[in-house]
């Protein structure tokens, strides 16, 4: 899917709140988008979605972006991932953990993880 088609598909899925498509598309954004800024903002926004599965997948996509681009806006991304690490929903915590691993590995960030002193 080219960048324009990906953006349009994500916009439609958001407008119609199609959870299954949002989950697929946010991961595609993380793995395929060539526009880091747009992809980062899209993933951060979806990491605030009401559905825990969409949130978790958006967090995982942020990890993919860190690996692919080697940079993210720390002010925009770090807090949302840390919040995910402390979330009530197990899937969100797991995906945030995966993203945190990528942020620490590829961006050399240190995140506030549960149980870390």
C-alpha cells in the first residue's frame, strides 16, 4: 500500500471506528510508512484510543518506528509508552514493554518501568 493509500485508509477506519482495520493499519504505519513524523503522530494518537487492542498495537508500532528510523520525538513518545507500561490492560502493558525494549535498544532511552528502582 502506498503512503497516500495508507493515510486514506487510516482516516476512513478512524472515521468509522473500525477496530479490526485500525489494528491492522496502525501496524502497517509502523512497518511501512516513509513519513516518520506523520507515522509517529498517528501512532501516538492511536495509543490514546478507547480500545485496548488498538492502543497496544499503536504502542508496538512506535517500537517499529524506533527501529526503522532510529529517532522519535522523545517529548511526544516517551510518556505515552511509559503510561502503557503501567496500564491496567495486560495486552497494552505487553505491547508497551515491547516498544520500550525497542526505544531502549535503538534510541538509547531509559524508560520508567514498573519495578525498576
